[in-house]
C-alpha cells in the first residue's frame, strides 16, 4: 500500500520590488542542491498557517504578516510523494536569513526560470509568474482600430496577461490581428496568448497558446516548448485531467457563475470551482460572471485569480475598471 504524501507548507514570498525569496536545499537531503520556495513539513494535526509561520521562523527568522492560500500541488517522486500547501506571502515580519546555514536570495520574476527547482515546484513557479487577472478580449466587431485601442487602454493601465479570442475572424485576418496585438502588448510589458492553432503561436513567437476544449481533446502531448505558456479551458474534471496529462501551465475553469453570453451553460458554482482547484496541480483561473468583487472569493476557493471578458473589455472606462481589479489585495 502506498504511503500517504508528506504534507509541506510552502511560502511564495514576494517583496515590494516584486522579487521572490528562494532557498537552496542542502546537498545531503532529498532533491539536494536545488533551489526551492521556503517551507517545511506540517506536523500531524497542525494548522497549516501555524505550520507555515513555524517553518518560516525556524528556517528564516521571519513570520508571515499577510498570507493567503495559493494552490495545492500533489507530486509523486520515485521514492516519495509530497503534498505542497502553497501560500502567497506579500508582507513579513523580520529580515529573512538562512538560520540553518542555507543560502537565501531574492530573485526577479524574469530570472526564476534560470534556477533549478525540484519537479514539484514547477507549478509554484508558474503561479509566481502569472498575474491574478487574465483578460480575454471581445470580438473585433467595431473594427481593428477600435479593438487595438481598447487593448492598449487595458495593457497601459496594468493588465499583464491577455488572450486574443476572435472567433469571428478567418485564419488570415486573425494572424494579422495577432501580429498587431503582439506589438501593442509588448510595448507595455504584457503577455499575449493566442486562442488559435498552436503552430501560429510558435510562428509568431507569441507568449503562449490558449487551447479551447475542442483543441485540447485532440492533443496527446504539450504543443509548445516550456519557454511559451500553454493554457486550456476546462469545464469538468475529465477536461482538467486531459489538460494536466499534456502538461499545460494553467487552466481556466468556466462558467463559475451564470453569464449572459452563455445563457444555456450550467454554472459550476463556487463549490464546483473548489472541486476543480482541489484536483488541479496547476494554477486555475475562474471565468464566468467575474467582477473585481469576486477576486477575493476566487482566492478563497483555491484559484490563482479571475479571467474576465466583459467586466474590463466592455467597460466605458477600461483603465478605471483595471484599477478596480488592481486594488484587490493579492
């Protein structure tokens, strides 16, 4: 009979400069010599937040001032299994230092992929690099110029991850719009996901591809290298399993709440979202009826954040709406 996984409380600690704290594992322990996000074993019967503070104090001489659950990752190594209970920590008491002699460093987000982590930490790296708001564009019904103006207003106000969804366009027109949208996003440091065939994302060197449920069902392996994001839309546990089987980086679960755009779709509800996040080993965005007021609730149900369309894209003042989302505590 397999042994139960080792339960570990893990802290994704972010400072005011947006850097993340890493510690290096001693050479003689499991996965020795690799870098990791700080944390340690949860004792039997111990509250996870209590375990997090205890481990941070023992290892780094700090406690978490502001922390929230981020994701749970189950990973099976050949010799053991772990369950990582990951918390996002945005404020701490004390100055972190290696109380057990371990090196500790602050690393900028863009440098995280240059470090070697245990395999179980891959989803934590993804969560660190992903924002809490994923903007999905509306259709370019009023023309390309107006579409690109809306996109620029969103990314200039702070949106950092966008999915170009334009199902009304044929392949040739979608390619042209994607090239223009990439230019706009990169001018403001935002990333663009193409809702298209993966080959187009590779050809245009987009930041990634977002797979519809139909495209996901046709794939048996990851369609892009790790340097680009691969995401997928999921509406059930079966689709989530398929997405994780091919190695996606994150998923969008929908619809969480009823939406006017899909009146016949049966919503997952918050309980259904929780079922998916509990089974996921990758970050999950909640989509469907999401507003700024729902961000905190999405966090409470295990989500990375929210994916939105009309709440930002159709707003009269897009920049003001983006600021509403940005005011939510992360």
